[in-house]
C-alpha cells in the first residue's frame, strides 16, 4: 500500500480522523498538505495543538508538509487551496475529502437533530460542510488530476448514509449524497485514469466523537462490534490511495 513519493491533500486534517489519515499517508512515504478552516480548529477538542503542529509531525517523519487554511464551503478559497498545494509541492496525486461532520451552525451538533424540528440554519450548515466542501474540493483537485491524467480521490462519507436514521437525518442524507456523487464523478474521470472512491467510516473514537456522545463500555464486545479506532479507518484510506486499488473506482466501502 506504499504511496512513496506521492503528494496528498487531506482536508480537515489538523484533528481527528483527518489527522490519522495524514499521518498514515506520511508513514507510507507521501508528502502531505494539512488543512483546516483555521490554525486553532485542532485544539477545539484537544486532539492537537494546532494545524501547523500536525504539519510538524509529518516533517518529523521525514516528509514534506505544510498547513493551509481555507473555508471549503467557499469555492474561491477551495480553488486557492488546491492551487497553493500544487505550487508548494509541484503536483497533487491524492485528495482525501475528510472535512465535514454533523455540526450545527452554532453548536457542536444540531439540537434538535431530526428532519422536522431541526433549525433551518443547521440544515444549511450540515449540507454545506459535508456536500459543498466535497464537491468544491473534487472540482478543483479533479481539474488538476484530469490534466495530469492520474490521481486518487477519496471522499469520506459515513455509515450513517447507508441506514435509516432517527437522529442526524440531515447528516445521513448528506453523506449518502457524497456516495452517489463519488459514483458519478468516477465515471467522468474514468477516461483520465483518475480513481474516485468513498470510505464510509463506522463510529470511530476521536476527540469530537467522545465530546458529543455517551459511550458505553466496549470491553465485552468482539473487535468487529466495538467502536473503531482511527487506525482502522486509516488502513482503508491507504488501500484506496495506493496501487492495490488501481482498478477500483466509483465504489463506497461501508464499515458497519
């Protein structure tokens, strides 16, 4: 699953699963651009000191890195992010669209978080953070990869997008949209040897996950019944980013 010599951009990578994906890619030989909306986002749930601090972790592994701030709900900022990464590293081979989450407009999660009583501002916030960010990043990274006729795009959905939900309904619908968008974009980029796939993670331990949920004891459960660790999901990202998945495109790997 080596990605030696490749350049990766992982969105929302100053914390949580994004940080785990970035560190895993760097450990396998990739140079990694770290991104978040600003330098302080990483510290919100105590997962890292800052975005630049995560870039320093990548550099300590002997790879090139840097922190890039951008609001991916803004098309112009997203275009500038991709352009800055290409200018800094010389190319872009791997995009991991990790930025997103079930976050309200002004709260850690929408409350109420159903389909009918949810605040309209929270609907827009969830859709923008999970669908628009993916589409904008794919658009501008995809233009670069189409021109160079190679690349791997990995969109991050959620298991929530593949089962009926009573809580987090808008989030679940947004992640389901990302899976079908992945399938469609894969067809557009198939003639250019650009792979587009999606990972739908199971519930996974991160700082934000622990801060917004009650977690019961897992010790009596089997490995495949427990809440996942970030490394479990990072291993699948490595598969999708590396040569073992060269003939796989348009698929969503759902972790139940």
